[in-house]
C-alpha cells in the first residue's frame, strides 16, 4: 500500500487533504488517465493524474455541466477543490491532478443483459435532453475525434512507415480489409451539434444493485458534437456482449432494440425520423473507425493502454481489439435492416 502511495507526490496528497491514514488503491480501468481510489474514513474519492492529451481547461467545462445536471436532479460526480480552492493541482513534474467524489455502484465493461442497455439508453437520453437546455461556451473543444478520413489516412501512413514491426504482416492484412471496407461506406452527413458526453461506452455508466443506471462518469470528453457519433459509439459498446477483446464480436439486436427504446423514451424530442434512422450506419462506421485506430496503434504502440496480464505486448492486444471492431462493423452491416426497422417502429408507436 505504501508503494502505491509513493507513486504520488506528497504535495498532491496534501493539496487534496488526503490524510496519512487513508487507504489508496490503484485502479487499472480505462485507457487514458492514471486513476487511484481513496478511502478516507467513510468518504471515498477518485484521484486522477490527467493524461496530457487533455487541456486542464476541461475542468471548467466539467463544473458547468455537473452543476447544471445537479440543478435538474441528476446524480453526478463533482470535482473536489484543492486547498487553494482550485479545480486541479500541478505537481513538480508538470502533471495535472484532480479529485472527484466517488459514486457507489456497479460498472460493466459489457452488457450482462438487454435490460442494462435500456437503462443506459434512458439515462443517456435524459442526459442529452437536460443538456440541450444549457447555454455555455466550452473552453476546451475536442477536434477531429470522429474524423474517419483522418484516421484512415493515418492508418495508411503507418502501414508504410512500420514495415519492420514484428506484427506487420497480420496488421497490414487487416488494414487492407479496413481500407477496402471504407470505400463501401456511405458518406456521413453532419448533423446539428448538441452537448454530448463524448464517450458513452458502457463502463462510463454507474448502475445500482438492481440494475438501474445512476449516473455517467469520465467527463473529460464533454462538448458539442453530432449526436449521431455519440449514439454510434454508444451502441457499438452496448450491443457487443462479447466485449472489445473478442475477435468474434457480434452486433446484438436485442441489446440494440432495448437500448434505442430506452433512449427514445427520454430523448424523442431531440430527433427527426430521418436522422435517428442513421444510427445503425454510424455504429458500423465508428466500429470500423476504431478498428483503424487500434490497427495503427498495434504498430505504433503509442496511444491506447493495453492489458499486460493477458497479452504479451501492446501490439498483440491492439491487434486483437482491431479484429474485434472490424468483425463488429461487418455484423452491424448484416443487421442494419433489422435495426432500422426497430427505429421506424418507434415513430409508428
């Protein structure tokens, strides 16, 4: 336990008033920020070292959104200010730290049942509807997150520059399939931008013992975006019960039907029929986009965190994820007609 405490500068712990008697555990969930669980008596917190890909100004955005959500009856994590009344603290190495209160509940990396998808969809819809009434100028905006052509171009470049990598042959073979499939995709038509979570994968929801969706966490990706991308990424995660590491990933129509029904129940006022019907296409598109990104990182080994307990290298793990997302995109393609029929029925009902 002392060894984990030694990973954090004493000034950081002091600034957030973490007592010497507190218990600190490292949490190895998530691909981006370094995260610690703090037990301080009866209170529990999440302490994080922010990944430098994020501008610390995101904390102003997070506070504005969480205050708005709280004012409208939403459970949401809140940033705990430092002793200097700041939203974050910068240590001697220039690393940015922040602390949240901890929301007690369960987190799922994949859907244990379609009912969980209904709950996730219903909460996501309430979240979008509530934030549609927030007037706020975001200080930190993510650019090019779902720029499919940019990610594809990067993959092509990596395939040319990393030919000596041990995994090159397998990765290049998959990359060529991704590139060929990308040429068959229909063009995306940009929709209106709304305030979105930015990363609605299932493990960013906290659920109660009874399976009710309580709140959303991991708020670094908040900002205005096309809600089609938001839902495409969400259903990519919710409707793949096999999990991201499974090579034989499949798009589960039961999870999609319950998830989209839950979302529609709380967010129907935000959508037109012709827009919502494009959600399955976006699921296919973003699955392929992620496959391209994982594929590139299998050779670069520079961005995504990887599971050191179950894989021999970052290349091996990211290649496995790339395969899974590619197969998921193929599965969505084969089931799009049925998914679109589910959406059409929502408007009839």
